[in-house]
């Protein structure tokens, strides 16, 4: 049976990796809907190869360019435009699988559209769950949607836990702790005094993974690991005390689960996002992903160390927000997005990312978020506040 796919964020790294896996398994999947923000050239190339029924662009100007290219090519593809069209795409069209790969807060509403339509959701957007937490998970349960984690760490945890036919309590009854691994990014051994002068190009030069610029900076600050910690608590219904972050520079072990009998189950593989994507696409089966198996004879060492909060203050702030709960994770995420954008635009220094997040958190009141509208409002308020602090640093 052929599964129909909608990819939210098709031109990003996860979207492109998903399409690569699909191309290797063309008899199993067909691409129905592709969405993008502004990169109409890349989306047109994808339309030429995969011939989706619908292409959606958030930017209306870019959508006009895409439509012109499609009409000239003779392809019969519906082109829609605007943020609302992106928000509705996963639920509006008849698809089986939704790959939620839009980076940041912008991915929340499009992903929820797929949840409400009872799709199989492949979640690569950690920020959506960080922002909405229990509300997101309750909607997944209420709608009967299937939620599978694409992030390599959460996918590794998913594979290392007992089978999913057990209920939450049964799955965790023998678990001692979840060990969430992180590479430490490109500055893991950099003298602390040098960090303030690091450029966006240096921060985006990850030693192991090929990722988008925002996620690469999050890896350099280890905010990505903080967001993943929060996401893990919601995904697997565990308390923060049961999740331990372990630095593992080689990125070979993607995460582990420690059990009360002394066993530790780990998921290993080369650092390539096509592996967790293929796992989620085919789950509970397995398909070819184009990833080379590990060559154990070439692995010289597997190193582990605890995180250094002086080196990674963003990680410390994320743990604080996770413990505070309420709207704190939403505010944390919003402030981080604003600060990272400012750093990438060279308006602030690398070390000021954490300062802006800390000031935003300390200037905010944490409140219970009972609706999507409240989440959207809290996100916007935090973004406005963080933007003000960015302006002060930029003077």
C-alpha cells in the first residue's frame, strides 16, 4: 500500500533528507503536498522530481514565482500561498503521513493541523512541542494521531524503550533514566575567553551533522539539547529528573535508556538524519535509507563527559525553564529564536544569545497556557521583549 506524504518545510535539511529517502523507496510513498517559506527555486526542483499535487509557499511573492515556473514547465500542480495556507496544508489534503520539519515556532500551527486530521506525524520540529507541551500531547491523544519522533536523540530513545503497545506506566516501570546525548557542537574544546568573538560561520560549522543555520547555532550553544530535554519529558511522559544530558563528541550513540537491572540500551549509527527519518516513515518496519552501516573497526573511541554550564549557559537556562514549567519553555524558545536570528545577522555577539534569553525569562511572568491562542500570545510577547533587549545590545 502506497503512503501519501505531506512535507512541511520541504526545502530545509530535514525536508530534503526525507525526499531522498522517499526517492529510494518510490514504490512505497508518493509525495502529495510540499510546503516552503521563500525558496521557490528549490521547491520547483522538488516539484519537477516528485510531482506533488499541491505546492504551498508562505511568501506570496515567492509563490507567484513558483507558479510561473510550474506553468512554463507544463506541470499540473496546484500552487497556494500565504501563511494560512501553510497552516492548513497538513489537514486540508488527503495524506497519510505529515513530516513536520518547519523550524521554530512557525511550525506549531501547521503541525497541529495534521494532528487534528488524525495523521501519522513525523515530528522534526521540537519547538512546537516545547511551546505547547501537555496541550499538544493531549490533542494527539484526543484526535488519535500517531506521533513519531524524528530528532535523532528522541528517535534513539523511542527505539531503546520497550514496545509502544505498552501503556506509559508499563513502558517506564523498569527505566532508571534516559540518557540524552549531545555532541557539544563546534566549540566544545574552545577556550571560554574566545567564545564572544565567534562568527555565525564558525557556529554553523558543526563537526558531525549537516543542519540548517538556526539549528546549528542551537547546537553550538547547546540550546538544542535543552529544547530536546523539554521535548523528551513530554514525548515520553517522564520527569526532568529522569533525563540526563551526556556529551558525546563522536555523535555515534544517539541516545540511551538505562534500566533498573543495570542494562543500558543504546541506538547507534552514523550521524545522518536519513536514518531516523526512514525509521519513522516505515515504522514498525524498516526500509533502506542510503546510510552506510557503522564500521566498528574504524571507530577509535567513544567519549562521554558531563556538560559544562559555564560553557553552555543556554543549556542551564533551558533546564531552569523546564523545571519552572507553565509558560517558561514557550518564553525560552521565543527568546532563543530572536537572539539566534540577531546573532546570524551579526547584530549581537555569540555569548549575548544567552544574556538575551536570561533577561527575557527574568522579565516575564510564567503563566498556565490553556489554549493555542494563549500560546501564540505568550510567544509573541516574549519575542517582542527579546527584540527590545537585542536592540539594546545592538546600540
